[in-house]
């Protein structure tokens, strides 16, 4: 099974640790920054893809990565948009839109 983990903050790091227990699961990690929390905490060695995932490009990126499941770390986009007025609300709406337009199974964790 191939899982695409978008974002590597707290929830993403915890999910990554659990998936690593099963060698049949291949986890591909992407984030908008090169050193998210999971990298700085040395839970993962590096981010596989540094890119911003949006409703406009999620399917194009997914076709390249070919996941069986997409997991979105809810804290990753909030990290980016949390300082903006109403940024948390916007981040949640953006996640919902990514999930809605994704051609692949997609969950926000």
C-alpha cells in the first residue's frame, strides 16, 4: 500500500511512525517547507516532495505519486495560514476542498 502524507506536523509525524511498523506500507511525505516538525524532531529523515498542495494541483501531483490513500496533516496548513486573520477557517475550508476534488481516497488527520 502506498500512502501520500501531505504535511509533517504532529499528526503527520504520529501517523508516519505507525505506518513504519508495517514494511508493506510505502509512505511518501510532502510538505510546503523542507524542514517541518517531523524532520526537525528526527522522526522522518526528509520530505520527499517540497510543494504546496492545493485543490488545483492535488490530482496532478497524485497521478505522479500514485497513492492508494492520501492523508492530510491538519496542522501543516494551519502552520502556514494560522497567523493570518481567519487563517484557521480558511485552512479548514481548503482541506475540505482538496478532499472533495481528489480523485483518490483522502482523509484529514
